[in-house]
């Protein structure tokens, strides 16, 4: 930590004349045409000048500031930050896959098309839906695609007045955003005191706006980690008024092998492959958001499509013409490397062992919840699945907030859980341990959370001013957002 290079910018380590590389002389200069004058710089680029050892140490030290599931416990609720087997990464990086180009003729990449097609069928088996497209490049992209499918379905029937989507108040923020981008109107439905969608409020909404409802979007288990036990009644209400049911698959992890959205009455869903099926999640990508539909809605899925010809035992790429298809929703077939990892993950577990994911995730979450509920406020008691939500510390007299708890966790080497979401509670602290973590890891986290609760009672300022052991202390989040310093030169001027 005291190393002089640790906290410096690479520009601050620069010394005129230092070089970290050497290139051979250009023997082909006489064969190259001179660049036009208007394309040349008037002066050299202002780049740092450092020796190789300084560069290596600088970026190695910076990498130590990164935190991920390979470093420690990552209980980020709603995001399913679970460990992903390294072998899946290695297989996705094989030259036979990574070296292919998406514009190659189909007969030169039959293995890849086979994998693509098989993964679609696996997802159908796991969800109870009829057909999937793997083209969407992220979860939110999948949401948008699924809503476009729903809108296309209604328009194909001449039902253009259906422009409203019912969304629970506990939904992921991308749900209303995706509906708005799709040109649909959001109608919020409140949760009851049990954390579930209120049937009474929903019934009134359906009575008022039934013929304008395009769909209802639901996450199950919901963002409180509670299984929506009234889905059969909810699905009947929506279907009876002519709407469709959309399943946000972000919380599919605890359902694997036990419950299938298609069996519950959902018509369309997306899956976050990068949450449930083995791809490192976070950092902006890559992601994948396959969209599945029930029988009878396959014609609305986007193109291109991978089609299997049984007689010839070969696969082809088809773009249509499909009269009711959305057409293309992105370049080529989405993020193929993500699909390879999902394919390997599913095959590694098999249909028997994939059933262990949900119960283990539920067991781990329940163990933490029951161990900490004496120190942290549990607003809704009862059974939860893979995640749960505290409403901050139980003792509110300390003045210590959820933000303070999250910052203090950093001093103990833990990544903070999701905070201030869902918006149902003022001091939400959302924890999801996933199925991979050992009891020893959970016990260590529980001990630290109890220690922070003790500190809040005995020395609240220690928690309120945390973190104390990180390279950078608590920053002014508002100032950083309103006046970001993004260049070295600007930083120098500010200082």
C-alpha cells in the first residue's frame, strides 16, 4: 500500500526519454505511400513515457483494486454474481470457435450451428417454452425483443389499442425502461404487505384498462426473493382480458429444474445467460438475453434463425422471408462465446445435477437471513428463495445507514450487497449468496455483518466514516456524477 507507484496515475510516473519498448527498423518504408498532410499530427501525442518495469508494476497494482468472485465473497442481490467454471472459459476460447467469422458459409461452421441449435432446445426444456432465439445481446435487449414480440402478436390480430404493460413496483428498473423504448405505456401495480403482487389492486387495474393491456411483466421469485404464489390467478386475469404474460428471467437461478415459466402460464420470457448459465457478470458485458415464446408465437421471433434439416443432417442459417418476424434485432447471432459457456455449464451439470442449483442457493440465502435477522431489520418474514432484503440495521437509533454498512464491509474485504433496491424499503440491503459458496464463507460474512452491527451501536462514527482501509476513502457521489474528471490534464487544472 505504501509503494510510491500504487496511487499514481501513469502520467505522473512519466519521465522524458523513458521507453518501455523497442521496435525493429521499418524495412518497407520505401514501399509505403506518404500520408496526406491533413491526416498527420501537428505535434506528437501527449503519451506517458515510462520504462517497462514501471508500466508492469503500475497496471499490476491497479489490478489489485479490482474485486470479483475469484477474489472473495460477492453477495450482490438481484445480479447472481456466482462463480463460473474456468473450463468453460477455456472452451469458449478455443481457436475452432474464436477463429470463426459470422459471415462464413454454413457448411464451414456446422459444429457452431449445431451448438446454437442444441442450446435453444435445452433452454426450451428448462423453461417449458416452444422456441428460443439467442440473438439478443443482453438481458435488457432480451426484454425489448420480448416486448416487440408481444406487440407484433397484438398487431397481427389487428389489436392495436393494446399499448399498456403492467409492471410490479418491485420490478427491475430495466422492465419499465424496455417497455418505454418499445413505445408502450407503463402501469404500476403495487405489492401487498406480504411482498407479493396485490391481487385486489391488479383486479381493479384489469377492470379499468383490460382492453388496452398488452402484457404483464413479472420476475419470479420477485426482487424480494419471494416466490409469487398467485401466478395462476394472475395469469388467468391477464389472459382473460386478452393480454400476455412476460417472465423476466433474471431470477431463474433458484428455479432450475423445479419450476418452468411455460408451465406457470407465461407466454414470453428472456433469460440472462450471464447470470444463470456461466459467464462472468458485470463490467458492462458481454451478456446474452435469449427470448423464448410459447407454442403458436414462434413466427414472431427475430431473424436470422438456425434451422436443422433432419433428412440431410445439417444446419442452415435462414433469414426468411418470415412474414410476421421482427426481422433482425442485432448483428448476426448475438454473443456466441457466451452461448458456448452456457452450453458447457448445462451439459456439465446434466438434468439431474441442475436441480441442485435452486435448493443450494435457497439454503445459503436462508442461512444468512436467519443468522442476521436479530441485528438487521427483516421487513417481511417467511420463506424466501435465492435472495432476501433487509431494511437496514434493526437499531435505527445509531443513525448508521445502509450506505454506511456497505462502505464498512469494504474494510473487511467484502464486496457490498445491493443497496437501496428494491425501492419498497427506505434502507434496502439485498443479499444473494448463490449456490456456490461454502458454509465457511457464509459464516465469515455473517461474523463481519454482526461486527458492523456492534460497531454501529458502540462506535457509530467508525461506520459512518468508512471505508478506512481502501486506497480511496468515501467519495462525494453527487459531485463525482455532476463534475466527472475524465482526463489527466483536466485533473491537473482542478488541483
